[in-house]
């Protein structure tokens, strides 16, 4: 199809599932045409039918389709695309994709390759945060071996946590409460990091025992102008994977919230960050201190809760900025109202240790109504393939207060009907009904240490 | 680098000058000039039907499909004779076409003895994964 892109441009969407569909609709609303690159497993999906054109990149395996940067950029060039949106996951934080786009004259909807590299390496990101005077837990640069690790941990003070320099998601992360635990776990952590990221480099940080995960949504104009869209509390996690996210983080005092926003903006302004990004912090509830964790150089799964409280469309904002339709955003134009919560609907069976449950959805009846939004690309009859992440939808609710949002979420979960496959909806209902969640006294370990044991008792095991 | 793995040939080069020997990109018609984009009103995009036209495929005939998305080339370089034509006899190791992805060329071979009965894709066009490219009637 060598033809000419419309005046608003033609976007290549290099992703799948709900974020692909979300991005297609955002681009079409801005007058762009959209080409979606899919694997053979997704050729008949809602995304493929919604895009102006769909091309099949390769077989179902992500390695030969969604993870092949050359294939994706070739498809974008050959279909006359002027811009490329990477979504989240897959190649979204690989500098290689942004570089290939630049070489071929395609606008990458995201940060520069240099920024992606700088924030993607956790040790260089720590150096960046130190230079920008952003609070961090005491920690180290690259650790050479067990003996080095023990020496450094002694200086920092236990408990400590090992982290992989090359990536996140919990891989390479081990909490050690004393020298014996650190010595016993170090080599395994190096191996896990090497397997996951191809780089076994670790560093060590002081471990915050009772922590909340709080992050700030920002958009940078690439010239040092950075605007934040408030913060999110993503403390309900299982194995470092978020399950419920809220905006704002109700636990913060106004003074701490202001300092947190300023720190995130200062950090990304210091590297002239371009497009959407998130600065993640650990928040120590007892001391009211926050500590820089990492930067996610992409749109995130949980961005809709920030949209719900600000009224912004962050994906449209990404596209407008990348295509030059706007030069930037002004902080004075960003206002927040009410409270929003997102629950991730995942095709996993909490009754069977969260085993992924691919299969055919025989009935899909999501909730709807005031203050309810569902982002998904599945429908009745959709086959959930076994090759990819098992999140199939995001349920987002908005209310005037946190209590109203929680009540709305509880009602929406009761109305959510999915048949044919198992999902985590029963577990989400239990979380939302729990006193600790309602009183907002949870932390990042609460789901695993408090809720799941109670859930297993309820399920009779 | 020239790799032959099973039925697949791979030419790999990071040297842009190496294109003169193995690459067709200089004249590739499927790649629109960047400077021509975004200035002309939109033309509607149509998704081409990737299925072969016409009637059903006779049983025992072989459909050769694209191993991935890429640009389809029927000749080893611009101006050179086509690898094959409708009616031509091919052997299992006969070269049928090149599939290019970002200057990396994969040679597609017939994989069977027979006669080319259909060629579904046009030289220089983008083909998708699994798209039928050639129909071969096997030797009796």
C-alpha cells in the first residue's frame, strides 16, 4: 500500500490487546490513520478490525512478531506511517526501536533513545537522581561479588534488597535481613537477572519494611519543560506485579504530595525528558519519607486513573506532542478532581496459584454506568492466546471521594461477568471488601502476607 | 555473512555499502519517499485480500507462503532475470523469491519438485506473514 499519509499523519501501533485498541482510537480521534502490526494469533481481534489497516508481522510467538524491531519498523515504513507508538511492555523501552524509527524518518512516540538508555539502566538512573537531588534509599553502584556485597550491606545496614541494574519486575530482587541471608541468595539473584535481562549486574539498597508504591505521571516537552498529572498509589501487588492502582495517593499529606511532584518533575527536567513517563517512589509510611525507585519511559498500564482525576487523555497528549500538534503542556492547566481506582482483570486462576488461564471467552459482559470505564480488546468469543501477558481488561472507576470510588468498584466487580475462563475477579472482590483496603492501611506486601492467606481460607484450603 | 539454515538463506550485513551486492533497496518501489508524506490529502487505505483469488487449491499442490512480513522480490537484483515464472519447472532447492526485512534478505525456496502455477504477489510489494506467494503443481 504505498500511498500518502493524511495531513495528520499515519500511526503504526506496535502492540496488542487493550493498549493497542486504546491507542488506535486515540489516534483516530485526532484524525490520524492507524496501521496495526499483529501476530498471527491476533489477526482477527478487535484491534485488527478497528485499525484502518492491519498487517500480520509473523507467527504468534512474540519473539517473531511483537519483539522483532526490524520487522515492525519495516512494516511501518512500507505502509507509509509517519509515527510509531510502542504501547507498554514488548519493545516500548528498548532504545533500539526508537533508534530504528529515527533512522527511517519515523517519529517515535516516546522518549529519545538516549533517555531510554539512561533511565533503563538502574545504576545510571540512581546517578541521575542523585545529581537532581531526589531522595533515594542509601544504596550502592554495581556490586562485584558476594564479598563486595557483604561489605557494602554492612555499611548500608540490614535489611537490604538486591536489584538488577538492567531491569525490574522483581527479577533479581532478594530481601536479606542479615549477612547469612545475603550470602545465601546473592549468586542466585545474579543468575536470575542474567537470565531475565542478559546482564547479571546487581546493586544493593536499604530495604524499606513497610512501604507504599507511589508514582508520579509526567509529560516532558524534550526541552526541560515537565508537567505532572498527579500521583498514583500502586501498593496492591503480587510478586511486584500491580493489581490495583489509585489516584490520588490518599495517604499523602498535601506537603509531602507537593514535594513528591516537585522531585519527579525536577528529575525528568534534568535530562530534558520527552513525552510520557512515570517516576516511581517507595514511600515509608512511618517516617513519611519517599525514595526514588525508577523511571518508566513509556505510557503505563495504570495511566487511566490519572486521566480520570485530571480529565486529560494521556495517549492523545503523547500523540499531539510527538507529532508537533502541541509544543507542551502547562502545569496551571492540570487540575485534579475526585478519586479513581483501577483493577486489573487478569486471566489467571487465584484458586490454582495464579496459573494463567488462556482459552475462549464464552460470555463477556463488562459493567457500565456513571463513573465506570473498561479498557479492553476482548469480547464474547475472543480466544485468549497463551503467548502473551494474561491481563485482559482494566476496570476503572471514578467517584467524588475514595469511599464513593470503592463502592462503585465493588458494584462494578459484582456486575462483571466473564465465562469460559477463570479470572482474578473473585480475589479483586475480596480486596475491595477488606477493612484494610477501605481504611487504606495496606502496603506493598499486604496482598501476599494478609489477603492471600485469608483468601485461601475462604476458598477452603 | 551468508547463512544457509535448512531451506532458508540469510544475507546479513551492517555495511551499507554491501547493499550494492545484495540489496535491492535503492530501487525498492514499496518504500515511499519520506519527503512526499503528509502533504497530499488522504487516500483511503485498503487491506489487500491475502488469500489467493479464484478457486480452491487442487489437493496435493503446494502453496508457498511468506515466512514473515517483508518486501517481496522476484529477482536477485534490479534488472536481473526473475527467479521463476508461471509455467516454469522448479526443484526443491530452486529459489523463488527474496523477502526483505530492513535490508536483511531471506531466500525462499520451492521445497518441492513441480511446475509454478500461480504467483500471487507483485514484485516489490509488502507481503504479510502466512500470505500465499506461489502455487506449485507437483510432478506426477
